[in-house]
C-alpha cells in the first residue's frame, strides 16, 4: 500500500493581535471553553456540539444513557465515530451488530443506517463524533 502525503496551503488572515482569524474561508472565534450547560440537550445529560459556529470541522454528541436507552436507527451523509468512555453499547450498523465497551472505538460510514443501545448494567457514556461541522440526521421512521 502506498500513501501519498499532501501539503496544502491556505491563506490566513491575521487580526491585530496576531491571531489567525480564518479557517477554510470561515471566521473562527478565539479560544474559549464552552460551558456544558450551553451544549446540554434540554434537561438531559446529553451534550450536543456543532462545530461550525466555533470554527471546528467536527460535531459531536457526548451521551450519558441508562440501561436500555439509545437512539433509533438513523444515518448521516458523513461518517460517525464512537468512543465508549464508560459502560457497554450494542451498536447496529447496516446488517451488523457489535458490542463496544469502555475504551473501544467503532466507525460507521456515510449513509449507513445505525443506532446504539446501552446494554450494560450501568451508565453508558459515549462520545459520538460526526465528521461534519454541522449535524445532519435522517431517522428511519421518516421514510
């Protein structure tokens, strides 16, 4: 297998403080710690981060579910990567089912129907990284 390395050059604007103020043609804010309460989904324990307003090329959910909880089948026009931080998740992707435990990472490709359920006996904490600066989800029941 051959791997080619590419170096790309991007024009950057520098503000009065010397800070790069663009990324791929979009303005980027300065460094900032975003409080969890700004990302919280309603009254849940789930956090939702969409990258575009923050100058990031990714988005994510940080999910904390009790046993039996998890999203139904859905898909995205980009890949999604999960890392289990605590607990156990049974992930359905395409026609496959797999079990991921703390420390495990799984990836599903663009356009593949998928979902997961907390099948452990305790809390599931899972980071769901979307390879997009905005989240686009299509739920199976919408078809």
